[in-house]
C-alpha cells in the first residue's frame, strides 16, 4: 500500500514543484485555511507550547502568533516541495549565505566541523550549502518508517551533493572518515527532544527545564571538531539570509554542556526576535520538569 501511495504522490509532488513560487505560495495560502481553520492540525499543541514559553502574553497574542506560525509552516511545505526541482541558481538567490568566508580558517586548519541548527525559519533548503563546501558535507536525519517516503526525503536533501546519514550511523561514519583523514562538515538539527531515559543532561530551553541531546558536543570533543551555529533569518516570503557563527573552535577546551548551552542561547535569541518562525507543532517540552 505504501508503495502505491509513493507512486501516486511522488509524480504529483514533482509536477507541483515545477510551478513558479508565486503559484506555490497561493496554494500555501489555501493549505493554511484548510489546516488552521478547517481541520485544526495540532492547533492545541502549538497554542499550549506558546503559552508555556510566553506566559506573559495574552490569549489574543498567543492566537496571533499561532496563526502566523501556521502560515509560515504552510510556506515551508511549499518550499520543501519546490526543493524537488528548484535550480541551483534560484535556491542560491533565495537561501543567501552572508559569510561563507567564515569557514576558511577551519579549512586552513584542516579541521572538521559540526554545524548545529534548530527548527527555525527554513531548515529544508540547507542542502544547497553542500555546493559551497570544501569539506565533504553530511546531514544527519532520522529515517522515516515508510521506506518510500524515506527515499523521497533523501532524494530531496541529497540533490546538491550532500550525504544524508541516519542518526544511528553517523557516529561510526565520522570516526571512519577521521581515521582516513577525510575532513567533513556535518549538519545536525540539535533542538529535538530525546526519548525519556535516553539522555544524560537537562537544562533550560526558553526558561523551561527539559532534557537535551548532547551528541554534537560529545562528538566534537572526542573527534576534535569545531562547532558552528547556522543562523537562518527570514528576510521576506521565500528569501532567507544564512550566517555561520562559531560556537567552539576547540571543543576540548569547553566544560561539559557549555557548547550545548551556547547553541540554545543562540537559538533562543532568534525565537524571541521572531517567535512564529520556530516549529511549535512538535512536542519539544513534553518531558519538562
């Protein structure tokens, strides 16, 4: 059944992706009406998360942010579909890297990089970064249950030359490449919630005590990798500025969990500036104290 759905849906998405962005955003507006006003997809989750994080905001302010989030969320769906066929020239214009020269000292030092990012603004277009790297580029992801949909996700994210690696395989892969003296840049979405009992550290995220993944920090220390933050800012609909920020040039000099804290400080600053661009529909605070 899943295979049948794949053979029906993928050609539809492929054909849809050929449409110009203005048409896809028109469809995004229609999708917003359906998701927000008709079926109310995860509306309660979004509002509860916003109330939890912004207790000082009124009900009308929370509803306003919720609405803005769902409009942006529908745009991300449209932009992800466009990723199937978007040209390199167009995506470079829309996902503009402001300081690619920031990576040069790490290349010169023969140093691999872990690139930490959050579910903020647009994380799906980051695949174009692979075209700009001197290091071998990888992105970590959690495989989907559906093999067919997993194939679609990998196709989209590997279009511009990066290598998509399962979260269960990335550690041995990076160790192997380190032994072979292959320098890498590995992109990790680092703000997800660990499973209960599968974490060793808690800290605050938006003033709420939650468990945290520390895998990026642990890897950087063990393999002597630099750690950077990928700051993505929305300029206007369909256009983003991307900036590399150094978290740790030498991870081994940092006390435990300081790198993770620094990452969350950078992400929180962005969320507070434009809250609706964060992915409020996932249950990041479900294991809070």
